[in-house]
């Protein structure tokens, strides 16, 4: 498990959304030998609950997260699975 990358993702998402809940799972080990893994990018699952997603569509929520993770998406993250909820939805 790549703790520094998980910590980077957690910091960026916490700063951007002040989530009520944030779970990040590094699944990079499941993709050993995969093209993106060879290039150094990890595979992560994110489940985030934040009021900031109220009134936003699924695509808008994903775009908000991509924006918050900007630089990490260029190298540290190869694949990102996102589940983004408002507190009421969760």
C-alpha cells in the first residue's frame, strides 16, 4: 500500500471539501504489471461524503474531485474510482 499517495489524496480532498467521511483504498497491488502501474500511477477507490456535492450531478461531482486532485492525476494516480455523496444521500 502506498501511504504517501493515500495521504496526498486525503489532504487534497479534505482541504477542498471538508468531508464528513472520506475513505481511500489503494488497490494498486491488484494491478501489478498493468501499463499504468508500470508508469508509477496507482489505482485508488475513494468514497467521500461532503455537503459540497449538494445540487451537483454525478459528473459535476467527479469533475470537482478531479480538479481538487489536479497534479496527482498526472502522475500519482492512474485509475480512480469515485463514490461521492451528500450527507443526506449517505
